[in-house]
C-alpha cells in the first residue's frame, strides 16, 4: 500500500516528534520503533511502556437483541457475561474459518464494544451489517467510532503503579482495583476514558479508549510519568513470546479455531456461525496444528520458512523472532498432523541453512505471579 494512502492516528505528529520510524500497517501509518525494539521490549518486561493502538477498531454494538446478535457471530459465550467484563473471541465464516479475533466488552445489557484488528475492521463491520440485515431486520445499531477516538495500551509490571497516580475510576477507586478482563469508565484530570485491564504483550496493564482530542494530552502525561513509548516492532516480539496469535500470520479465513489451538475460546452453546464445521473438526481432528519451536542463537526464523522431518517438508513458520527475554530464537509454525512425528528431529530452513529446532510448550514466556 502506498504510504500516502494510509490513515494516520491522532498521535502521528507526536510519534514524529519522538523520532519514531513510521511504516504502513493495517492501512495506517504506525510507529514501528523509537529507541529500538530490544530496549522497548525490555521496558515492557521490566518496567512500563505504552503503544498507540488507535489503528485497532472500536465498534459499538447495541440494541435489544445485541446479545443474541453477538451470540450468533462470536465463539465465546455472551449471555453469561456480567456487565463491565471483557472476553476474547473469534469471528468465523460459515466454513469455520477465522474472519478476525477480537476482545469485546459488555458495557450494559444492550451495549457492547468490539475491538477488531486494524486491517479487518471494515470487513468485520460489513459482515456484521450483513448478518444484521439478514437475521435481525436491521434492528442492531453498529457504530464504528474508530476515526473519532484513540486507544493507548499501557503495559508492564509497573503499569498499575504509574496509572494509579493518573486515573480515577467512576466509583472512586484506582485502576489497580480492576480485575483482569474487566473494564470501567474513569477520568484522567477532566478527560473521560474507558479502561480495560487487557493487553497483547503477556504483561499486566491496561488499554484505554479516549476521545481523539484528548490523545496528545494523555500521551504526554504518560511520557512525563516515565512511561516508555514503544512501537509495533516490540509489540510483535512481545506477543510472540507470549504465543498470542496475529491475524494474517497464525489466523486467516482458511484457518479454524481448532487448527490454531484456540478451542478454549469455543462455547458449547448456543450455536454460532461456523460452529457445525468446527464441531466436526473437534470430533475428527484437522490436517494441521500450531506448534512452538526454539532455535539456539539469533538466526531468527521468518514467516514462510520451511520445516522438515526425515527430509520431508511438513510445514512452515507463521511468526518468528529472536526473543530478547529468553535469549533464544522462537517461532510459531503450522505442521501437518499426518506427517509430523513426535520425538523426531525437526529441521528448520533459515535462508538456505538447516538448523535443528526443538518443539516446546507454548507460551514461550509467562510472567511470574505477584
């Protein structure tokens, strides 16, 4: 995509002023790094950092039948959610393929907030509108507020200590009182925010949604509080260390939740679009499975690199990187369930050189409990 045709977040000028390297991502001009990926990754793992994630969608779903509507579209249960809770879910097509993965929030009995991926926002909204028209006579209100709002993620072991000094929730408590995957309205000075205790790094922290006019003030306040600005390069390394899937890599419309090892996010009832195919796969298995690999050193595997056993190609890498937190190269990969053999050497082709890889349990990195 031509960089001139991409969207810019409200914080674009702030990123330029900080010397960020900007590249197109998901239809937006986004900061890839500031000081550097290693330093930014370390900031999140050991202290606190922040990301401009305004490229992610913010789509409100409301109406008397909003709950039934989302039950049809999402793999996670909706009706059992309490208000001000969040859940991770997949949006599937009739063949069980993944249209997108998302976190959604229940703000009231009839009002939900959905966070689609940047590059999938427009297709997801179109898909939701089509289901609304076909099955709900257009009675569901679907309001895409992405271009009118901003979103900032604050992540790291010191995220709660920093954010407690800046934000007050509507009930008068501090953000640290929020449980994981819960949300609340709050304020930073006079700026109103919606805060969720969620993230995409494997660390504790928050994601806040704000009016775009408040973006620069809040970003600069976080900077002054010692929060390190981080780009999407560090974010990709962090999410890979935590083995969190990325759409376009581990997930796509030809991959099902069973393929991707995401069966824990599948509800037993009610049925959702694609659930009949998914149930068949749960019963009979699929032809590929996602595994984690490690390779000594810094020869980072990249998407598309081939994997072999007994001189036979059995799969390929979907995501790979050197892991600064673990000091080893790591990769997620799909391998054939028919060809893959346990306890057999796995060979990874990295730029024409063959490397012995080790299958490991994922996630690669898991933060310690407090």
